[in-house]
C-alpha cells in the first residue's frame, strides 16, 4: 500500500541559484579557480584573463557553462 502523504522524492541534490548565495559576492575559492582553469583548457578556450576578479557566484556560473560545453559535470 502506498502512503499518499509521503513527500515526493527528489531526483538530485537541491540547488540554490548562485545569485541567491549569501557568500556569492566573496572571491572565488582556490578549488573553483583550479577547476575553471582545467575546464577552460578542456573546452579549447583561451585562458581567461579575468579570473582574478570573479566572485564565488560568477565562478560557479562559468563552471556550469564550461561543464555543459565539455560534457563534464552531469
């Protein structure tokens, strides 16, 4: 018998929009920078000159874009 009051199961981890992160405006982390450098190279793009100014939220968005481009991450 199925419990009609049970919550639906999520298919993946809950994600919060980087624009809504409370620490999103802080400088990106070292691991984010390293992964961005790796993804940029794998995507065949020129090394980003503007990495130094990226926030955590902007770095996350760029990582998502490059993961989609390279087929990594999902």
